[in-house]
C-alpha cells in the first residue's frame, strides 16, 4: 500500500502551505515582518527501465517542500511621532546586540532609549552604530551602542575668542563714545558680559577699554584690556591696529577657571571687523565661541542614519552618532530567530556593515516604522489554493481506501 504515501505527501505539503499563510496573516501587524512563501519539488523513483523509445519509465512518489523564501520588498512606512523610531527603505538591516553579546539583524525600527540613554529595541537589545566625538561620526571605527537619551548633559565650554562687528562714525567729535557688548562663557558655563567702550581721541583714532563687572571678578578695576585703534583714509584698521587683542581675566568669583581670550579685529577674509565711516556708530551681533552647559531636549534622525540632538544651550543640532546598516550577499540565507530578528549563516554570507545611503544600502526615515509587507488578498488566494489541494489529496486517500477495502473483500471471498 505504498501508494498511500503519494497523497499523504500532498496533504503534508498543503498543510505546510496553510501554516505559512496563517503565519503571514498572524504577523500582519508585526513591524518589519517579511512575507514568506513555501516552494515544493516533485519526487520520482529512480528506475533503470525504459520504453520502446528508450525513454525512462519513472513512478511519481509525491511532493516535498523545497524551500521557504522571504519577500524582502519594503513594507509601508508609518509615522509614529516617536523621534527615535526609524524606518529603513531599501536594502539593509539594523544591527542590534543582545546583553550576552549576540549580534542580530532586524528591519523593525521601533527603537526607544533605556534608563542609561542607550538606543534599544523593545526586547532590550542595544542598537549598534558609530558614536560621534565633538559632533563628528567615527564611521571608520568599531560598532558601539548609541547613547542618545534625552536629558543627557553636555559640558560647558569656556570662550577662547570673540569678534565684534562695528562701525565708529568718522563724524563723531573728539571725546565721543560708543559701546559694544559680547557675552562670554566660563568653564562652569556661567555667562559674563564684556563691554567694549570706544572713545574718539583724534581724527582716525579711537581708544578702547574692555570691561567686565567687578562683581564677576572681585577686582577693584573693571577694565581687563585696553588699547588704541587707528584707521586709514578708507576707514579700515591700519596693519598695526588689526592684530588680535588678548583679553585675560585671571579670577572669577563663581569659582570657574580664569578666561584667556582673543578679540579678533579682522574677519575670516582678512578685512577689518571694526570700521570708521561716515555712517552712524552701530554694531552687529557678536561672534563668540564657547557655551553654557545644557541638556539634550530633542533628537532627529537624518536619511543617512545620523542622529542629531538639540541641546538647551545651543539652537544648532549636534550629531550624537550614526546608525549602522548591514547588507548580505544572499538575504534568503538569513535565519529567522524570532523577535523580528535574523542571524547570519553560511548561506547568507558575512554582513557588510556601513551606513545608510552608501554601498547600495537604503535610506532611513526618522519618527517612523516599517510595517509588515504581507498582502492580505494574496494570502487569501494562497489559502484557497492550499485548501483545495488539501481536499483533493484527502479525496485521493479516500479513493485508495475504498479500492483497498474492495480488494480485501475480493481476496476473502
């Protein structure tokens, strides 16, 4: 009764197909899930017999599952409003690491931060990438967990240089004065206001003093620098007057380290930042480096996976790191290990790790996640076909059973 094995293999194949369909439908709302399909191959007995035309005579033995393939086309991108969520469009996988050091790969980008500020998956895996140093991503280094938690503190940076853009009216009378101010920061992040007082002493000549409130230094004098500015007939500083001015404040009452600063009197192109023309005396906003300490208030993700943070002490976003993206020579060789994760195998090849938008890798959309790419209509169609195949094979078994029973009855008579 070996012929029962043929329709039985068909029943098992149909069951495998139905199981695949049901699994796809169950993961309809699973982030980053990729639709699976089962392929089958026929079985034939090996035979040395041939017919009159010398064609082989083979007997069909049924069907076996040949492979399970995944559809790695993109799912839909859904906005979540969560800054640390990421949707990957195109080739690649996010790289994540379990507490035991096991590396996995995923398309599910529903990342959040843990209590230490590290970017993690819902299962607690660390999202790997390239951390930033002073706002620059170290993409040539080793992968590391990314720390981007809100509330992290950036240290204060003391001011080392400043620049004032001002015009001193050439029509001012001798003895006329004008002032410009510049806020500077000490090593503790406290702000101190420097006031530059200009006094016209002669035609094309002005004296200046740089002052700071005595309450900031505890010193008897408010003046921390002084000198003379001379202008040529075109209203620009003479060569002798355009050299940078050193401003030193050795002691500060808040306990911060003393300030040693340079006042630049020329622009980056070498022209005078302080001029003397017939226009009214006026000044523009100063250019000052340094900053107060601040906390991370918001993050955003760029298309190349760079995570930028905005701090309370700076309106300009700063790079906190860059998410790594891995690609494989054979995605079908990846092993699904559950939890939206894949692991590499000999069949998949070694992960080629880099950053988004390079080396054929896709791009990243921040504040969004990738939905499942399961097509409900297609799954129902496969379900109907698998159900009909199951019924047909079951009918074949019933028919074989009837024949067997009739044969037994004939023998027993």
